[in-house]
């Protein structure tokens, strides 16, 4: 009985692989370079072999153990349907994740979802829950019907030749890996680039073998040694002890708006912050250190690239900015809408802060944002009454990330969507109503920040407070017409550029148009507030914000992928060492080649905070 059910189940999952391939067709829209016979042939081999093997992997891991334990026909066909539905639902969800962020469901995604603050990071509308449930139920119904009919059919007419089908699929898989190994050695980009679009696909590279076989004349610089290793490296950060003024008493307040799209920073959408900017130094060409929250915040507090994240996390290395505040007896106040647990800023940025306030209470982002104001305003009178007890405050708002505002809040930008309908976004979507929802969220959030600024003015705190207002990263609305929505997807200005306002007591307001970066914040605060005597290179990849000398490049991103940004050029480098070179609108630059000497120099410069 077991042998019969295993055979029948194998055919069922082989047939169900057609559904895997059908869902995988959603990835086809990204194959912009697949216009030649060679690439089409390669993608045909990969698509068939990879998704058939994924379906059979589900069979081996989920179906086989249950049937061996419970050799019952009814259990077999029902469980086959359940297992297949699970796999199809995950693949379908991955296509949506990939459409938004251009990465697949992975460990980082799961940490965000289930790391203790998933509901704060991803706010899902009730209608979207029903849609997801509907899709799962639809998959289940189709799979139950399909599984039942196939088991019943095989009971009457047993199928044969399964091993020959599998041999054919394995042959296609081997052939596809051979093609990729050749493409990698020959730097044939249409194939190597398209290989990143399928989940759980890890193609073979073998430059030496291709050279020995005479299939390439010489090894092209098709990939870069990014030096990623799971082994933690010892940090030498800062490179020398920091020497600073221990008598500093100026309050420092960092107001961070998650996912702040720089194009909405104007008097129409954000009147309060725009009015305050007339009293500030404003940096009009400012970039985050990354396109996501984890390493975007990291770049603010550590002033070094996100490639150091894993090593900082494993060693619980505190931020030098927070260290400086504590060394000078500053009170540390954190009021954050999103929990400091996920990403684990409590183990990195604020790891030395005792009795750390991990989050502000509230069910939704807008509730927590309003509670940030309530808690902050309740303590400013004491702050004003004790000027000899300086404060470092971190106010982190989340309404723009959630793209929401209170239900009873009627924003001026209409019509708007009721909620962020990510499930219907595509390259042809008119962004107007979605953008109006975002603008209304920004208008609402601006009122909260305006309340904080007015209160500080009324209590005289602005006379002795250094204020930073910026975003952790931007939020794209398909600006480049490449079907990117949100963040974490590319390194163009649409996801990297954020507003930056710096208010200093007695400042002469000024607009700056030179290229600045989050790495410049710590050097500026250390210089302006603490008169730090160290070379900036001791602790930062940045410079003082007012240094307007030409900047030739900025390295941004994380361990998973990063980019080297140059004027008019973006070199995006992926975890496997492959890369893309585009202009600043994400169009590939014809004939562009990587400057290996420059990249090597940048990589070496970025690793100076490791012990040798």
C-alpha cells in the first residue's frame, strides 16, 4: 500500500508542478534582456527543471514522511492537496514580495515578520487579509479536486515512465547549470542577470572549468569578491579613542520619519516642517546609507556602511553616537513607533542603554505616532527646567511607512485609496490615488512634528537644542517606470534620497545643494556639539555636512547587496558577487564595464574598521 501511494503521489506532484510554473510566469516581466534565442532557451530549461524540482522537493519533504507513517489513501490525497497548496501559496506570496522589493522571501523577511514586531512593520488592511485567505482557499480547492481526480484516475489506469520524466528534468537542470557556468565565465549578462529572479535557485559558476574546456578565451570580470562570510569579524571601531569636549550641554534631538519620500517635502504637503526649514540648514541632495530601515538607521548612528551590520550585531557593539552621549552624561530618550527589537536596534544602536524604552504603545502606526507626541510633550517642561541635564532624544515616526492616517482624518489630497493596495500594483498602475494616500499620511505626520517643534519653541528649548529631521530611506512610486514601489528594491534616488534639516542654536539658515549622506551626520554632530578632535576617518566613512568638495562615490546597502553610487551611475553588487551597471534611472549603460581597480579601492576603504 505504501509503495502504491508513493508512486501515485509522485505523479500528482509532478502534475502539480505545472501550477508552480504557471505562478512562476509572474516573474517573466523582469526578464527584460531575454530577447535572444540563447537566453530564451536557458530560461526555458531553468523554468521547467527548477519548478518541477521544487514541486518534487515538496513531495519528498512533506508527502513521503506522512504516507510512510499513515498509509491511507484518503489521508494521502488530502495531505497531497494540503502540501501542494502550502507550496503554491508561498510561491505566490513570494511573487508579490519580489515585485515590491526585488528580493525573495528569506531569513531577513521572516525576521521582520515574526521577530516580535511584524504587525508594526507590515500593516495589513482587513480587505487584504480576506484576499489572502481567498487565494489560499482557492489553491486548496483546486488542489483537492486535482489530487482526488489524479489518485482516482491512477487507481484505474496506473501511470508508468516516471523515472524517465525525472531523468529528463534532471538533464534539463544540469544543462541549465552548465549554461550559467559558461555565461558567468563569459560575462554574458542576459543569463547571469535573469538567474536572480527565481527563488531558491543557486546556479553553478565554474570559471576555471570553462577556461580549460576552451569555451571562453579569457575570464571576464563578471563578478566581484564581496568578501561576505558568516564568520564574525573583529571590529576596530572607532580606530582610535574619541577625544571630545566633556562640557557639552546642548540637547540633541533626532526626528526620523520612516520611508520619507523626498518629493513630498514641500509647503503644500508638509507645511509645518517646511516652515521650520526656513530656520535650518537644508540639504537638498541628501542620501541615506541604504534603501531599508535596518541599515538606513545604522548609517545614521554608526556613520559606516551596512556591510558591518552582522559583525556589530554579533558583538553587540553600541553606536558611537549613543556612546558619545552617554560619555557626556546625556539622558537617552527613545520614542519609537516601530519596536527597537525588530530590527534589533536594542542589541546594536542602543545596546548600552539601561532601561531602554523599546516602543511606544498603540495598535496601529498612527496611534503609536500620536502617542510619541503625548509622551514627548509630557516631559519637555522638565527638560526645559533642567538645562544642565542635556538630553539625546530619538523620535521615530512610522505613518509614512504604513502609508496611513487616522480614519477620521480627511486629508487635502483627493481622491485617495482607502489603504495601500500593493496587491494590484504593476508598471501600468496610475499612482495618483496611492500617492494621494501617502501625501495625506505625510500631511498628518507633519502636524505631529509641527506640534513637537512648536512646543520646543514655546518652552525655549530651541535656544539650546541641535535638531536633526530626516528619513531612514525614501519611498518609490514607480518613479523610474521599472515597476518598483516602496523601498528595499534599488539604489536610485527614488529610494535613497531623503530630506535633511539641521537646526542649530544661532544658525544662519542656508540651502545646500552638494551631495551629502547619512554618514555625514555623526561627524557633523561630533564637530558642532562636542568639538571632537579626532580625524573623521577614525570613526566615519563620511565628512562634515558643510564640506562641499566634490564627492566621487558613496557605498550604500548591506551584506545582502550593496551599491557604489557615482554621479549618473549605479553599480549594484549582489550577494553572489554579480553586478549591474545602470544610470541613475536604472537603465543599463551600454558597454559599461566595471572599474575593478576602483571597486577594489572602495572595498578596501570600506573595511578599515576591521582589525587586521
